[in-house]
C-alpha cells in the first residue's frame, strides 16, 4: 500500500505498518518527534474487523488533521 494507490487514488486508509514505517519522514517534515507521530498514527487507527480487514488500519486523513491541529 506504500507504492500503489487505490482504484480512485482517494482511499484514506493504509496498513498500520505502512503508516508507522513513514513516521520518521512525517516527523522530519512536520518538525516534531517521531514518537509523537507514532502515537498519533496509533490513536487515529481503526480496527474495522471482519474477514476482509482483521488488522488495524491507519487513516491518513485523520492523521493529517491531528497533525494540523498540533501545528495550530
């Protein structure tokens, strides 16, 4: 999910592992602690459940909104 977009390119969800993998880069770009980014990734993740999505997913939109609130 880090190298391919959804069919419409607008899917706000990526794997939790994919979101955490990018935490250092996001922290550098936002000038904040990587630990804070990882916490926000986990806080904004959801667990949709079910057979097709049993693992938690990271919501990129929610994460970016949380990061924007920090900057204000």
